[in-house]
C-alpha cells in the first residue's frame, strides 16, 4: 500500500482515517508529505474532504500510468483525493486550484466535499469570529432572526478550480409576505472579507445573487406571562435569541384575532430598533414587542409607559378583571392580599347583595399610578340611605389595617358615586 498523508489541520475525518489506517500521517502541506513518503506514489487527503468509507486506498496503478497524478471524484468534481508520484513536480498554483497539468481523472467516488461551516452572525464581532474560526475556505452566514427554508440544505459547493465563485460572496432570497430580499443567508468567502457596514446592514456590495429561497421570517420569541419583574426583562435583553421579543403581561386577556406574525426585515432599521406597544382595550399598557436595541428603564417597565415606542392602533388584548374576594374578617383579607393574581382586587361580602347593574369592570391603566395605589369605595344603598361600607376596590400597594377591615371603613379612600351594593335578604330556616 502507498503511504497515506492527511494534509491540513487534524479533524474528525483524520481521526476516522487513523482508526482505519493506523500508518496514515498528518502533515501541514504537500511538500512535507512528498518529503516524508517512502513509496513510489503517495496518497493525499485534504482536510476539507469527507472520505467515502468504502474507499480502501487499494487502487492499482499500471506501470505506464505512474508518472501521472491520479485524481479521484469528490462528489461531482475531480478535486478531492489524489495519488501523486513520488517525483511529481507540482506547482503551488496547481495545488491551490487542485487542477493538475499531468493528471488522470479516475471515475471512482473517494470522497464528498465537506459542507461549509455554518455560523449565526448578527453582529460585526460574530462575523470576525467566523472569519477567524471557520475551518472551510467559505462559510455560511445565517442569523438568529431568520428561519431556514425547509428545502434549503446548505449543500452548495464550488470546486477548487472554480476560482470566481470561491472568491465571491453569494446572497440568497429571503422571502417575506411583503417582498423578496437578499438580506438573509449568505455564503461568504474568506478571500473577500466584508466591511463592518456591509455586515451590520446585511448588504454585501459585491455579491452574486441566487434565485433560491433560503430563508423566511422567524417568529419573535414570545414570553407570555413570564416577565413579571424588571430583572427578568433584563435577562431577556441579554439572552433572547431574536432581536425583538414579545412581552405579554399576566394581567391581560389576549384577543383571539391578534396576529403575532409581525416581522421587520433587516433593511427596516427603524422598526427593528424601536419598541412597539399595542392596545389593551382602550389603553397602551398591554402587549409589547420590545427591541434589544432599545432597552427600557425600570420606571418605564413598572408603569408600562415607554419613551422610545411606536403605538399600534390594534387591540391585542383587554385587561383581565380584578379578582373578587368575599371578605368578612381580617384573616380573609390577608388571604386575599396574598392570593390575588391582580395588582388590585375587589372586596365584597356575604352580607351584602351586588347591584344588578354593577359589573366589577373598572380598570385603571398602568400609567395611572395614583388610582392603582388607592383604595376605592362604592355606594352601599339601603332604602334612601347611602354609605360607603359595602364593596371596595383594594390596592395591594396600599394594604389596609385590621381595624379598617373589621369596621369596613378605610380611612384613606376614593369615594365613587356609583351604587355597587344593597342589603342582602337573610336566609330563612325552619327549625323543629
């Protein structure tokens, strides 16, 4: 058997080769392989090939063919495994393009091209890292804000003698409901680096455009009811895989017709770097599409009143009604204070009857910090006498004292001229 040399950096393919052929050696370049060879001919496996496991390096070369370089099929091309004569004079240009003057092409599948490395690149720093760490001469540039088309396989390959395409950047169709763009997936050449501006705008100036749909819009990450604190929001700014993400508070009820498939293509710089707020009933304090490029302050988060925002005249949700509790003792009030899933809650009683036209539907927007931190009292009417000791809307931000609960008289309260309750009819029992 002829000597076998793996030319390039050691990788998984070399480890597999070494298991099958323990005498195979790894070298840095062709000249080193030629110098170390002790046989009349020697095999060269390049580090960008994936070997066919059925290829056993047992090809018999007739005496009259030994002066020729034998090149075996690499997928569709003849630029893969080579069998060189020991005394071959091969130029650097021939090696670079794997196009040898004195050669024989052998119609035997010895390898397939190694798929070009794939990188998620959404910043200049990530592109520079890909340029440095890619193990292949070309590499794929996709993004966390893209969805790869089901039919796109990242299997494009240019032979080593196709210098034009190997030294060019390639752009593929990014298909959106509005139009098609060439700002999604790219096949980049290490021989033609992009500038910072080209990467950030996702617009290589010199590129070859392919009429192949490679990517689609990706749905932004949806964190429904999971963001209740500012610290959780900050964590998403850092870790969310998409540059925008949905925040749906747990005190809203989503509109069944609301479409979360809103998407901004990379050329829409304004919308990608702006926060978006949607109607929550009448107010803009519900569903938000937040941009990692425009972080909000703790105060903005608390009051849901954003500075850098775009208001959408689309109802995405309605406020959840405040929880209702029957409270006739201090212990029941404490339990309500702990269990309420809403910031405010209704305090009614088993000893009063709710007015027929009272709907428990009052809501204060998050922008209205005054009313959200206040206790609200409503009229309890008995005959022609009105009092404010029936139904209350309580704030968790302003707890009541034991005395206020037991006497049903909050000292600091906002009184509403709305009849909410009246006398209850006492239960009647026949006792024998």
